């Protein structure tokens, strides 16, 4: 894949870049695996805004993705590589030997016509899904389960991958893209390979209109609001907040830990992720 840069005919064109989508093989999704989703605009079932600055955006159709990869022993053929508006990596349509169709997250390098499968003892090649106990160490993996049979929860974003660093008894230690090292049960499944569309992080939005197409509204600084709307608002002239940075409800925004100390999976974390932006180093 690559990134396309336009001639600077306007201010928006000058600063933006787009994906050339050279890997895609079709633009029409399989209708049997699609469904309509109703937008919430950042509001819960009571109509109260729980996530600010959300709304509008282009209409999207949700693709049903198979995160469990539990169809063991049945080989499948990769039919298409497609764009998914609901995620930043590409997806692949699989045609199974028994006639069933399923979407999966497309690994980097997957081609149309390749055969993939899932199971306890399948070949560890790109696109195959198997338990962590059967995957050789140092192979790149994605779509990793945290609980066996629950479906993939970890490493699902474009260009990301994790690695197995150790196996001991019923537990497997993996290194995540954030730098976190944690233990998972050996029965948890993962898919071999790095996820597609790694150049997504290099794309520049370029203009406000593209953010509105994504359903993201303008973000207003707290100190630019009225005191009735934000604790940091108000003041004469350009007041600098008058207190430590916080949320509209007064929760401190900097320096505090956001992970719950009562989370049951805390004891399975061997090394915490590093603060700030972290680049994965194998």
C-alpha cells in the first residue's frame, strides 16, 4: 500500500494525504454480513451526553467480523480484501469449504486465493488462528483473546502485532505493542501475522471537514468555556484556568492513573506499558 499526496490546489489539499487502497480487491461488501447501526452522537440510552464532541459523520454500514475464529478443521479461501469504515485495518472475506462466509481482520501480506484455517494443530502461517500454546515463540500475532472462547480483544488496530516471549505451564507471556507484558492462558486463541494498513499512522487529515465526516465535532478547550459549563472556564481576559487541568466533572486530567486497582487481570501484568507514545521494538 501507499499514501497519495495531492497537488496543493487549496489549503486543505496542501496539508492532507490519503490512502491509495492499492491492496483492496472490491468496493462492495457482502450484504449478508452487513447490518445498519444507529448513531448515538455520544449519548447513552437516557439521552445524556457521556462522550463529548461526537455527532454527524458519513453513514456507515457495520460488517460482522469473526473475532472468535472457532470454525475448526474447515479450510477457507480468501475471496476479497475490503475496506471497513468502522476500523482502520482492512478486512478479508473468507469462503469456507462448507459454503459459509465470514469476515476476518486482514493480516499484512494476505492475498486473494490463499487458503487459511483455524484449529488446535493447523500450520502456523499468516491468517491461521490457533491457541497460544500451538504458536511458536517470536511469531507476530494479532486478534488475541483474553479469555478462551470470548473472541479477540487485544491487538486489533492497523499495523499492530504482538509477540510471544515465554511459555510456562498453562500460561503464555506476550509482549504487546504498547510495551506491556502480560500473561494469558494457553487456550486463548490468536491469529498469525501483523495487521494490514501499517501506513495509517502517517496519513494527515488536513482539514476540519474530514474530521466531521468521521463523526468528530470540534473540541472546545475548558478554559474557553463559561464557568457554568466547565470548572476551568470564566475569568477576565485570557485566564489560565485557575486550577489544575481537569474534566468537566472535576476529575484531574494529568498524572492520575486511569486503570482500576480492582481489575482482576492486574495480577497477570508482568510489566506495565510505558507512559507517553511508545513505538514497538521487538
